[in-house]
């Protein structure tokens, strides 16, 4: 199951969205902002398919 989650980019502060995999209870990965292309470390936590925790932080280049 996939879930679209909206948040602000920690680099450019634009509103963006990312697709999260709700079948994985906890995951951390790096994905580029779709607006400014800077890397963002994403951490998400799911319980029974429901998003219970989301954290994004900038990655310095």
C-alpha cells in the first residue's frame, strides 16, 4: 500500500509530496526535492498501515 504525504522541503520550503510505502513499518531513505533537487532524508513510521510518524531533514552537500 502506498500513501502520498505532503510536507515542506527543508531546503527551499516549497510544499512537496512523496509516495511512502505503508507496507514497511519503519524506513529511512534519501530522496531529492522535486522543486530544488536538494537531498532530503525521509524517515517514516507506520502502524497497521497508518502513518504515525514522519520526519524530514536536509542533507548538506
